[in-house]
């Protein structure tokens, strides 16, 4: 992930970055696509976390995340609420990346 967040270490985006580098020539286009990848991953993972997290903890999570998205204590907090949160994050990232990979490959045509 280009923007460091508390779950960055769980996500491998190099294959997507390499595909973008291979398909697109213009630096501006590459940066735009990479920003969209980053944004999409962030939004889908945060949405998935909120789906798993009891509603009573949403405000705390969102406050902490908005104040400092890279704070590793957020993951500690989430693990107390959702013991398999790392697996949840990884699964959502894989699903999202697979979808993005297919969308980016279409740019090649």
C-alpha cells in the first residue's frame, strides 16, 4: 500500500503495481490508477471491518482511524473485538485485488 495504515503489512500490492507499470506508459495515468487502487483497498477493507465489528465499537474505531490511520494500536483494539481480524482483512484484500487485477487487465486491450 502506498499510504501506510495499520493493516498495510497484511497486504501485498506489488503484483497490481507491476501490472500498472506494464500496461500504462504515462506517469500521470499510472499515478491515477495507483491512487484508485489504494483508495479502493482502503474503503473496502474499512467497510469489511465495520461489518464485522459490533456497532458499539464503530465510533471508537473510526475516531482512531481518522486521527492516525497508521497507528498499530488500532489492530490491537480490533483483535480484542474480532480475534481473526487479520484473516478478515487479508481475505477482503485478496477479493478486492482480484477484482482490480481483472479491471486493470482490461486497460491493456
